[in-house]
């Protein structure tokens, strides 16, 4: 399910495209703090999805293929 990671990367880059012009306009310390936290969160999202794409980590549980196992009860 690598396409989910690619879609999340594209969405993160889409948000960055709209946020980039507003970042230099930050004037107060609260605005600068907001953009710093926002960029850190963006880097975490991009890093996690790149790790999934490069198969450095397992994909989330919802995206892993489930194996159909027959349940046997040994008595």
C-alpha cells in the first residue's frame, strides 16, 4: 500500500505550497512559534512517509495486508 504514503506526501507538499508565502509575513513571536511548530510537524509527516516508502518501517496496521487464517481449536 505504498500509494497511501505517496498521497500523504503529496498532501503535505500541497499544504506547504499554500503556507510558504505566509511564513515570511509572520511578525509576532506567537506567529513565529506557530510556523516553527507547523514546519516541525510537516517534517515529521514527510519523514515518516519517506520511511514507509523506503521500507525502513512497517506500514500502519490498517494498510498491512491481513492474512486469512482458519482458526483451529486444539482440545
